[in-house]
C-alpha cells in the first residue's frame, strides 16, 4: 500500500484548515469553511497543482464532515485519475477502523483507504509516515 509514496525524496505537509502558527488563517466557523471551499486562494492553486503532480495523503478527514465530502467530490470531478499514477488513484486517506461502505465511498472518488486502528490511531499514522519517509 505504501509503494506509491516511495517515489518522492521529500514530503510536504499542508494543513488545509490552518494551524496555530497562523491563527488568522484558521478555519473555525461555518463561514470559514464556506470560504475555504471556494478554493480561490494561493494555497488552493498550490493544492490543485499538487493533486496533478503528486500523490496526496489525507490524514484526519472523513465523510462525516460535509466540507470534506464536498472537497473529495470536487477533486474527483475536476481531476479524475492521475495520468501516470501506478494505481490510478488520486489520493490516499487514513481512516480509523473503516467500514466496507466507507472504503467503497472513497474508492468511487479515486481515493484509496489506508486503514488504521481506532485505538492506536496516532501510533499507526506515525508508523505510516515513518515508512513513507524511508
């Protein structure tokens, strides 16, 4: 499952909803989410470019979040399968204890699920990131 990530010499982490180092850009309210989903900022253009040229790993997202579901649908509609991708997948996502239904929802959007344990989620993701780094 990790194979597609091994083709890169580095990994870039993008915090799509902001971080504590940049509090003015954090997504905290419904209006912030709506603004974020216009996909019209410089970071959004970088995100689109990354989707075209890189394999993307989503951590901490699920279809339970309406904004995330919308984002995945939009990405799939706009870009579909990655040209030259070994799997044809647009992206990968870590999901704690995914159901078959969740796996199917993501696959319909060309996103492959990497299952992690709900009880050991932090450790599993840390291990995954360590493996990708090698």
